[in-house]
C-alpha cells in the first residue's frame, strides 16, 4: 500500500464537489423558471427517470418532490421501454437525468413521451448531447471534473444534479405555499410528523388522574395526593373550584428542611406557589416539552378551554418523551 494523505484526498474531493454546486448556481436561468412553472401547472405527476447513478439520484429527487407537495414517481427507463411506459399519462411531465446526455434507454423513451404530448425537462451534463437537444427545458448540470481521482466515477456530477433537483423542489414548495402543516400531513408516521402534528390532547391524562387539593387541605394530605397521582405536584383550588396555585414535592421538601414536621399541619394555601405554568390541550407536544425544559419543571396542567378555571388535564414530561419526538 502506497503512502497516502487520506485527509488531504478527502478535503480535495469535498472541495471539488462544493465548487461544482456553486457553478450550477449561475445556471439558474429562464429554462429553470419555465421548468418550475411547467411542473407547477401540470395536472398529473412529475415522472423522474435515469439510469445507473443518475437513476439513484432520480429516485431521491422524486422522493423529495413527493414529500414537499409535488406528486412525483420514479420510472426506470429500462423497464419503461418494456411496458412501464403505461404508467405515464398525457397529463404528466417528465424529468430525465443523464450526465452524458446519450443514455440509450432514455433516448428510446423520448418518442413515446412526444407521442403523449409530454414536456421533457432535462438535467443533462452535456449541452449539445442528444437528450439536451431534445428536452423542452434544458438544465445544465455539467461539471469541470469529478471528485473521483480517476475523473471517472460520477461524484461531483451526481452532487450537482442532486442540488439542481433540490433547487427545483424548493422552488415548487415555495410556489405552492407548502408549509410545515402540509409537510407533517405527508409524514404522519415519522419523527417529523410527530413533532409537527402531535398535540397534548392526544396524550394528556384526564379525570381522576388529575391531582388537586383545596386551599384548606392539610399539607400532609396534599403530599398523599402528590404521591398517589405520581406527577410530582398537585393543583390547589379555591372554594369555587378555580386553580389558584400549585404545590410540588420540591416545595414540601424545602419547607421540611426549613421548618421541620410542623409544616404538615399547615394548609395548602400557606405553601402553594401562585400563577403556575399551564397550557391548552391543542398545544404541540414539542412546544410543551420546550416550556418544561425552559422552566425546569416536569409536569404541566392542561386546559381544553382557556376560560375554564379548573384544569381538565395534566401531562408529565415522560409522557412526551415516550412519544419519541426528541
């Protein structure tokens, strides 16, 4: 094995790829804008197709498009010329990807696309190639050299193509007014969906799980309620069933250290803290978690209606963490 400065080789590869991406920034032209508008105004799907490494990039671009509001599907060009062209309809628009611009499988499906009246967007690495010349919208993804030290394996070219695909997807996202809520709806089973969709009303404890005592309740009885319910605190209500304070196990512990057992003969209003933190049931779980972390608390009272005076829910930090949103 020859002596090799691995870190220098790696840094040079990243430098070459970064420069390739910066170069395509200057190629965002009228064809790019027209391509975005054509996809936006398409009544069908964006059909993305490529072979080999370009095929893998095609799949990533199709996936990004679909998850950001643009209906998209990857179609393998080799399978397309053997029957899968039936997946493509006259309402669709095509995005073909090729570094050489001479990928035979893509060239072979062009007549069928033209027969269907389908417009073609080409992410092509050679300007005067067959595929570039036959595309309705040509997006130049050429690079000066590959990051591969042999200048053979697709490296910088695939990175540049992926960046151009991302630029299309983000432009369409903005054009559609696609927001976080829309994104979450397309990712209901994943972490992102949970962070953007999960509200407290889906995980809150209700009814007899809610700890509360009254202002005239003895502190020793309040401690029993805290222990029984397991939230490390209890609400304190007045005679009108309005929450006027909170007692935590920490409050009782600190009072014991200062005044000893005689604290147990005091009533809840003597020990309670006024103006406790609370949230509404439509609060995102991630927002409730951030509030708990900010104020170093482990539980929150929850109100389904802010006009209510008595909490009708309670949430513990462990309930939120168990959902896996963090």
